[in-house]
C-alpha cells in the first residue's frame, strides 16, 4: 500500500514540475512516467481520467505548496507594505533559483489550458486561495476588507505579470520592482 502512495506522489511531483516548466501541452505522459520512475500502468491506475486529472491534482498540489510559503512570508511581515515586498521577493528568488525555468506553478498551465473547464477551475481555485490569503493578511494591518480584496488582486496580478516579464528578460529585479511599487499602495493612510 505504501508503495502505491509513493508512486502516486512521485508522479504528481514530477507532473507539477513539468507543467510549471513546460506547460500542459509540452508535457507528455511518457515523460512524466520516465522522470518519475513510475511503471507505465500506474498512471491510469492512479489517474483514471488521464492527463486532465493529473494536471488538476498537480495544480492543487503546487498551489498548496505556494500557500504554505505565502503564509510563512505573510506571518513574518511587520506591515502591509513589507508583506507585499516580501511576496515579490519570494517569487523573484524562486525564479532565480530555477535559473528562470520556473515562474508561477499555475500560470503556464492557466494560460494554455483555459479552455478545459476542469483545469481552468483548478487554476482559478489556486489563484483565489492566494488572493484570499493576501487579503486576509492586509486586513490584519487595518486595511478595510473591500480595499484589501482589491489590493490583493492587484498584488497578485502585478507579481504574476512581472514573473512573465522577468522570466522572458531573465531579470528578477522586475518582480521586486513591481512588488515595491504595489507595496506603496498598501501603506497606511495618513489622516
């Protein structure tokens, strides 16, 4: 029983990484199996709905990993502006560590597989979760909930867009700069 779980986890981890770096269309099931070291028959045993199910579950897995890191970043920030800048640093550092191969673990698939309702819903769920986490954190720093929701959307949009530019230009300072600029909007209002 443990071995089956291990195989499933290896396939999911491998698929998540390949979807992030190569996209949905660029990731073949044979490549996932080869890189994960899983037996060929295991794919449809663990993922009977095929590549779509694998993608949906890999996106959820990646999203959960990002949620944990976002939570840690937000927990250590002393204020809203610092939190936004720290989020930019988190994503920029990940991009640099991967030598610009890995941007957002959801964006590549979201952009190319938006016509598949299951995959689109998985991507939307990931982004919604991250946005809600950011908004909740902003509220902790006395930002009105409505403004916090709008600002969280802007933060996520700016960082996601900057990731695309940074990956293209191989320059993570674009992510850091975007986060600093949006972070200014999170400063407390002066009465």
